[in-house]
C-alpha cells in the first residue's frame, strides 16, 4: 500500500527528460520530417540532447544516456558490453527505429539495436521522438525514433580528448577533431577505445566461480562536407569492432550442469555518400549507404567440444538509397515526400549453432515511397502522411498517420495524433533453425496519442496519453521454442514531464505509467516496468560542472510462472572542475546507493561503480 501511494505521488508531478528545454523554440530538429524544422512545430513529444550535455553527464555508454529519457526502460544482461536494449512505452526493442544521421541502425538479423555497440565519443546530438513515425520511416517506427547525429555543423573547429579509469578496470580514451576547411568545407575525425576486465555477469555457484566477463571496443569515423552554393556534398565512413565475454553456464537439472565461457565478436563498416540542395522553396537530398556487419559468437570454454569454436557466425550486407524532397508553399503549407530502396542480405556461410540458416530469401528487398503534408497557420497545425512499402518477403504494406495541434494563450499547446505502423519479420524470426517460421506475418499496429504542454518563462511541462494496439505480434514461445504471431497485444499509458532552470542548473523530471498486455492470453508483457520516475540535474556553477540523476522502476513480470523481478532505484552523481579554460578533471559515481538489481533474470547489473578522468578541449 505504501509503495502504491509513493508511485501515485510521483505520477502526480508533471514532468521532462534528460536535457531538454521544451521552451527552446529556436532549436532545429531534422528527425520528425527528415528536414529541418523548428522544435515548436513538432506535434510529437521531442527531446534533444547536445554533445555538451552528454559530456557533462560523463556518460560511459549510450545506455547511460537513453535510460534518463522519458518512457525508456533499458534492459541489460549484466555490465558494460553485455547485450543492452531499449524498450520504449512498454514495447519491444524492435518497436523503436534507431538512426545514425538518418540511416537505419537496427540489425536486419533480429531487428534490435544493441546499445553497447554505439560509441558515445562520436555523438554531436541526439533527437528522440516518441510516437508512430512509420509513414515517414517504414518498418519498426511504431513506438519511437532515435536519431544519433555524428555529423557536425559548418564552421566548427575543436580538438577534444578524453580519458578515464574506473571500477572493474575500465579504461577508456577518445579523441575527436573538427575543423573548418576554407570557407566551404567541414572535416571531422574521431576515434575511441575502451577495455574493461568486468565481473561475473551470470554467476552459477559451483560452475563458474571466479569468472570475469570483460569488454573491449575500438571505433573510428571520418566525415567531410562541402558547400557549393545551395548544394552540399557529404561523405562519411565509420568502423566499429567490439569483443564481449559472456557466460551460458547452467545448473538447471533439466538441461544439466556445465561451465561454458563465450565471447561475442562484432565488426561493422558503414559508408555514406550523398548531397542535398536547399533553395528558397524547394529542398532535396540523395544518399547512398552501405554496411558490412560480421557478428559471431565464439565458445572459449566448451564442455561438449574441445578447443574454441565459432558456433554462430552471422554475416550481413546492407545497401540503401534514399531520396527526400520538401516543397514550401505560401509559408503555411509544406509538402514532403521521398523514395527508399533497401536490400538486406545474409551470406550463405552464416550459421546458428553450427547449422546453416538456409533462408528462402537470402536477400530481402524493400522499396518504400512516402508523402507528407503539413499546415501551420495562426496557431493551428495539421499533418497527414502516407507510405507504401513493398518487399519480396512479405508483399505490400500501406501505413498512414495524421495529427492536429493548437497553440493558445501564447504559452500552451495541445495536440492529438493517430497512425498505423508495421514491423517486418527478421532473418532470425523467419529462418532460425527449428525456431523460425517462414509463415510469420508482419506485425501491424494502430496508435492514438494526445498531448498538452505549457512553455512558460521559468517552467515547462507536458502530459501525454497514448494507446498502441498491436495485431499479429511476433513473440517467442518458450513452451514450443518457436516464433509465432499472436492476435492482439496493447500498451496504454500516461507520461508527465516537468523542467525548470535555476542559476544555470537544469532540473528535469519525468514519470510514466503504462499497462502492457498480451490480449490473447490476458497476461502482462514480460520485462516491462509499469511505472517509472526520473530526475535529472545538469548545469555549471562557477568552474564546476554538475550532473545527477535518480532513476526508479517498479517491479515487472518475468514471464508466465516466473517470479517477478523486483523494482529498483539508482542514484548517479558526477562533478567536473575546470583547472583552466582547456583542461577539466572529472569524477562520477553510478548506483552510489549500491543497489543490487536485475533487468534480466540471472544477470546482475553493476553495483556501485566509480570513474575518474580528464577532458582537454582546444
């Protein structure tokens, strides 16, 4: 009873997330429509986080950033480098579309984005938009879109070097270089490396006592832009390689007791080339992107075979072409549209537990075309979009979305939005040996949302209501060890946000309640906390940078017949001191209350960890 009253009190406080200033109408975003627009014109709730705010946060991983945002729950299989996914508004990890500079990041193998593989040192800003955007981006944009922008603006010059050392022998260093080249060019180079000894992320007493599961990663990127009047040409290349040790040891009497030590090795190359034209009333852009991904598990210690073995090598190749357009008419009407062509290919040498996948369609080709219209006149806003997708795997699909917004009394805005979305089955769900099904249908969903917000001089607040109804939801059935479609599932909820600034220090709060239900079996959707509360502080006082966060999540289901996972609260503190204008020392404590908790059963998350380092900028 006391816990219920506590959560009710927290939810009664309207709330915002991490580092957003809702009233900042000069902020420009690109993710909502694929083209630049003022933040104030977006009908959906948007959060923008800058690189400066990320550095003040002293984020050691991408998960450190996104877990502070409203509506997001991060699931980790242990510590740094372990499998980490984001669930937004009670959905699956596959319901959120992740982008890097507008290019899809979700892996075509299982549809998820693994947060532990995203290098923080390359990020210039993050745009986070909640709500359905499938009519603009296609498959997987049913819960939210998160766009990670690594490309700087023009006329920026900076050298930034950072290094830190922390608990579990975490050693991390990065350097980035931004330089204006003449009057029309902009070059960015960035590189980073990290290594951690780790701890036992899956302790099985009597089987793997004393084991440690570490992580190491290396990343590099190069980006160049050049202006030729109204035309801008750009190109970038990025490379990432990670190694994560993990453990599948068991003391289960059904499966037997054994000690197995594993390693995941991941390597990704990505290249993008393109250009864009910006005129007075017409803008267009064309880009080509290629990705090469090698992702495989290697058994280091195998109780059943001698020596190291690669049992699950997955080799993916992706080719994408995007053409976007926007036409502004009479200053009140904007018409946008575009074409996307994408091919995801899995190579024949890919295996799962030593067996070939044997896909019916080793190349999944998808072509999508969309049209988006927006009206903004005298405080009234309207939006309507539609998109047609055709795939050689699942045929044709049409999605649409729309919304109305009204600004009133200068400081207030209300909006209502609706839309449909879909998610195509992945290679894993279709072709995984004995578990995949060639007959899986794409998931479809309907979404309805309403929002009201107030933007005042010292105080900003927002309340959002949403309901997402899913059909043919793709789930994994442990009873039959296979992927299947279920008829109906839904998630409805409320999110409240509040932000204010005092003496240069931002305080932002968010609270949420959601009801994730499997309507077919009348059960809770596993691993989703129905309630959460978040407080974030960020600012500069004199020569000191300050950051703090408190993140609380309620208990959640762990599946039919399993004991619920307990709720938890995390307090994180960080401080930086500028010795000179160019040199800063930093220290951070995560989970300072030393809370023991799990987001996946059997995989304890890190207890209290401490990090110290420095930052040099010029």
